[in-house]
């Protein structure tokens, strides 16, 4: 059985115990301390998991105009995945300790490369630990190079800032912003040099996709809430830098809704050009975990 959205802790445990062909990536990351994820990974990760660093592996270097986490080049990302041992058709599982905030980025990227069997561990490492399952410390041995090659994308073509700007007038799609409500409203914060949101955007904080236990909420609830926000329009998904927008993409896939188009540069690219319009208002106090 292939998993293409979520995988439960018990299912991953059974796959690993049976020696099934599965490749696990630990996507731990901290916006305020980019080296912390690697340290947390080294201190304890799901046995056999490899570390995927958001800045170094799941993004290309920013140039000041293209957002904080530009998409990596497809060729470079595919080469890195092969170096981690990824093979054609192999089940991939991505996890973190932040409700899938970072793991969903790898999920989206692999689908962008045409790889269907990729899932996020529902509940992440906290659910693994709560189930009494072991972690291992240190790194993992170098992998034999895999044979993965990118194929046709399984996600819609990403949109550019120019297309998002044009959409403000055309209103052909609804922009959904995954940042917390305070940042969306335009309250001062440490991440956004210019506060606010894209005119016409609606706020869908990625944390709202999760229940109190850190697992994704039922598909029917997600479907109803996204449908209410979209009103029948297709979605453009953005956040601070195109990372937690992927969490909303995953939630929409769980809900069985048509896939939205990712705006990879997101707010950090949008505000790099002062000519682009900014809107403020409609916010609440932020949640503890910032979106990126």
C-alpha cells in the first residue's frame, strides 16, 4: 500500500519492523535558529531517518528578491534525493515536531518532482514518542545512491509574483495566506520587514489544520472550512516564504479538494518590491509557532 498524504505512527512502525522499502526524512527546523534542527535530529530521530535541512536541502539560496526559501532547482533536488538513497517508486515519509510545518514542504517538493508515494507522519515525532517507540542518536551511514529521476509534476504549476499581482484585479483565484492571524493583519513582528498581506487574500493559518493532539483534523472538517474560504474559486497558496503554504496544500489533498497553486516566493518576495500593494487588518493574537 502506498501512502500519498498522511501515514499513521502504527503504519510506519509496522513498515520499518517488516523491512519494507521506506525512506524516512526528519525535517526538524527552527526559523530563529537554523542549526537547531540538525542538533535535534542528532540527539534523537526515528531509526534510519535522514535529515532534510530547510535552508540547505529544501530551498535554493535567496538573492533578496525571491523570498527567504526559493524553490530548489529540480535537477539539484533530484540529485540530493538520489544521494540520500531514493529509488523510483519508494515510499517516503517526512516528519518533524511542529505539526508537519516543515515536513509538508518535502511532501510538496517530491510531488513537484513527480514522486507520488510520499506522506507526512501524522502527529510527527511527538506521536512516535508518545507511542513508546524508540529514537536513535547520531547520524546514519551513507546511503547507496538511488535511481530516482524527476517526472511530470503531480502539483499545479507554481505562480509568480506577476501572476499574483494580476490576480488582484482579475480575482480569478482566491489567495490563502498560511501565516498566523497577527502577521496577516499587519501587526509588527520580527519576520516581516513590511507587515500586512496581499490585497484580497484570506487567512488560513496552517495550525488550523490540526487538532489539539497535533494530528490533522478529519477530512470532512477540512473540506468544509476550505470550501467556505474559497467560495468555489481555485486557490493560490502562500505564507511567509512558501513553506507552511505547503501545509495548506497537504490539508486540501487530505480533504479531497482540487489542488491549489503555490506562490513560492510568498510574502517575503512580495514585499521585496515596494511597488507591490499591501493590505492590513483582520487579525488576532499570534500562536506560539510562527509560519515561514
